[in-house]
């Protein structure tokens, strides 16, 4: 059914907050171009009104921390047939983009829209995600409809394409509410971005019981995690909430985006804020990790803001390698979520190769 979202003020009785009209054609595009975190904190805008070889213009083109592309198209006044067909057309073009073309798109975006902020795409990527740009770009892509709501026909088509044909398509809804002279914007996803069902064959695609974990932090933090037995995520609930999937006994394969896989281990305990995570010091005493690790002490503290705090999960490592020796092969699985239970053939292949490379039965 179409999304219906309402807001009520309850401090002075129950009063509905007015839903305001919203000029999707220009205002929302401006907001997302400047603040893409409103849609996803894991995206970097690299293009706006990008002309394709078919003559169309992609409203916004973004990149995630695995250097995969995201096409965002505003619904405007198009019919469900038009918006879906246009998005699929853009996807067919984006899928063939080579690295040099992506760099060109980013340069043109800066010259037109960021006239005083000209940097290389590598610099922008590192500034955004705190890691180096992966060697390979655009290994996969996502298609996202941006709208205030969807009609039932569009919902059916999106579900059909995603569920039956495994098209990486989603929709994100924005609405503006007015309370006096104040305006508020709300966001809701049609399909949960953390719901990982990637490329399962019809009637198959069972999860193999192995968890994918992304360790998207600077190498000094990664080394500390490999040494002291933890993985970490934070900087916002979008990143940390999937850590809740990890229960004691879970087997995890840990990937550093843009670098490769650095370890395999078993989860010992569930997520806790960095302030509450303890380790043994050189005298064998149990102490807070922030007292003995500069890397851990540099993380976001829950006392300052639980929403943006970093959360740690304790891990018993079976095998690890330094980030400089990370295991990376063409065709390996990667994903923007911190934790995933993939059902992709690529994930099964990745785990089997990693078992061989790490020497794990």
C-alpha cells in the first residue's frame, strides 16, 4: 500500500502537524545534493543532472563506500510506467561506466555545482569515508526512486523487479511538515536498505550461516581490532544498528572496504558502546579499552551522543592478516551495510575462496 506518514504535536494536547506541499523538481534535489546524508550517510554525490548517451539526465548520481554507483531519480509528475522505465534505462547506462568516465562525471559536477571545492574523486572519497578509494569502481549499482509517495501500481512493479528479477531497485520517501514558521523533513524507505537478499536463484538462495562484516575504519583502528579482538561500527544508527544481528557464536568474515578481507572469527558477546568495552592490560587486569588503546579512545563516546557513538562487538579471531596483506580477488562480495546475511551466489563463492586463502575448514 502507498506510504502514509503523519506527525502530531503532543506537548500541548494532540495536534496534527500540517503536511506542506513540496517542490520536488528543484528544492529536494538541492537539499540532497548538499546533504545526501538525509537519504543515506553511506553515499557521496558525484553527479547532478548527468547527461546519458541516450539523451536523458540523471537527477543525482552517488557512490557508496565500495565505490558502487547509486542512481537517484525524482518522481516529479511522471507516471509509474515512466519513472520505472526511465530508471531502468539509466541503470543500463550506468552499469557500463568505466572509471575514467566516472572521474569525468565527478569533475563536471564540481565545476558546475561546487565551483569553490575542486578536489579529486580520491580526495573526496577519503574525506567522506575515511578510507582509500577501491581499485575497482562500479562493480554493481543501485536504482532509487525519490518521491513523496508511490501509487500502488509503482509499488507492485518495484516489488516485482526486486523480488522476481533481482533488480537492485528501491524507493525513498520524503515529506515536509510545517509547524508555524518551522519546517521538518521526514524520510522513509520502501524496502529496508539493510535487508540483504542479493541475487538468490528462484526458489533457492538459502543463507549459508556465515556473516559478512564491513570494518570501515582507518587501518590503525582495524589493526587494534585485530589485536584486541573486536569489530566496530558507529557514527550513526544507520551504521551501528546491524551489529545487533551478531550473537555469540556467529561466524564472521571481515572486509575492510577498498582494501580486502582481513579476518575470520567467532562472536563472543553482543555490541556495547566503546565506553563499556573492556580488555586485559599488561598486568592481567580487566580495564576499559579506552584507557589502554589510543585507537579506541579516538572513537565516538556514548556519553557524548548515544546515536553517533561507536559500538564494539567482541570477537575470537581464528585467522587474521594485516590490512597491507588483505585478501582481495575480483568477484568477491562487498556491501555497504556493516553486517549482512547474504543469500548471493557471490557470497558462497567468496566464503569458499576465503576458507582456502585463510586455511579454514
